[in-house]
């Protein structure tokens, strides 16, 4: 059993950098952190006093929602949905437990905005006719040494080397009630968090999520916010000291590369 990397930590407020990402905890569930939308231009943001928040695209076909549930195991739900016509039935939907690291949510929403803008300024229809192959979402997992198993009913599952994260792909259709993709962190029998991508979800969004999931860029947390049951599985480092006044800031580590 590895030793607890936080055993000698000075205190619960100590800032640390954490890897792997899937065990880092959610971070700050702030819509402005998760949603990189141009709210000062044409996207709409609604926030309620209880923490509930909505963001809506100008075309009224895309919306994303935070529904906090303090005191529950997963703390609530983030939801992304798309309608082919404003206020019509949902064409596809993604749900994330609120325990999902917020940086992963940000990268999915950034890709969503990219798809929206590409469709807006071209004849493409990435939001409802994405042609990104499934391999774009799971291929990078192989490069990180993830295991792979295939079941005869049309399901393939990818497992992280530490056994504490997985990606399940339903490549043979089993109906709209079964998510085409499911991703989790923690033990598969009792996940710390789960993400579910319905049939019809653009594969580019799944690929953005898996790329962020396996990124080697550490996440910034306070020691007290890291899930205690997984502390022995983490790699930690204290953040570098602040540079002296007048020193140019170091460039941030590159984010996950997204290609189509």
C-alpha cells in the first residue's frame, strides 16, 4: 500500500497540484469556470440563489445546466442538451455528476462552443451530424497504457492502469435509454463520479472529455478538497512559489489537443 502523500501536509488549506485527474475531486463548482461561453456577447446566463445555473445559446438549441444537491453522494448534476429546433425534444444529452473535476467539464464545454461556432459560420452540422470516428475518443487511452476488453453484446470497456477509472463504449445500438458512452472515476462498483453521453452526442465532445481525463497537466486543489479514500493513489506537489514582481509569468501547460 503506497503511503499517504498528504500525511505531512501543513494543513487542509495547503494548495497542491494533483494527478491523476480522475481522483482529484471536483474543485470549485463555479459555472464561470465550467462554461467558457461569451456571456458578454450573445449567450445567456441565469443563476439562482440556491446555486442552480443555466446557460443558453443564442439559437436556443443548446443549453447547459447545473443542479446542485448538497449532502448527496455526487453533489448534484451538470447537464448539456441539444434540440434540433428551439424548445423541441432533446436530440442528445450529456450528464455529469457534480463530483466530476470541473476542469474536464470546462474542456467539454470549450469543445461544444467550438462546434457551435463552426456550424454558425459554415455549412457544417457538427452538433447533429458529427462524423468524428469513435477511435478519436478512445485511441489516446491506448497510448496511456489503458487496458481493453470487448463483450459480445456490443460493448467495449477501457480501464486505467490503477483500476480507478474507466470508459465504456456501447458501439452496437441498444436503444436511447442506454448511454453510448459512460466514463467514471473511482471504483466501478461505487464511482466517485460518472459521465454519461447519450446516443447522438457528437463524438468530438466525448473525445474532448477523454483527452482532458488523461492529460498530464496537474489540477490545482486545496488538500482538504481531495477525496480522502483515494489520497494514497495520488501524486502531489506543492505549487511553485510566486515569481518576484516584474517577472514574466511562465506559460501554462498545454491543454488537451482537439482535432477533427
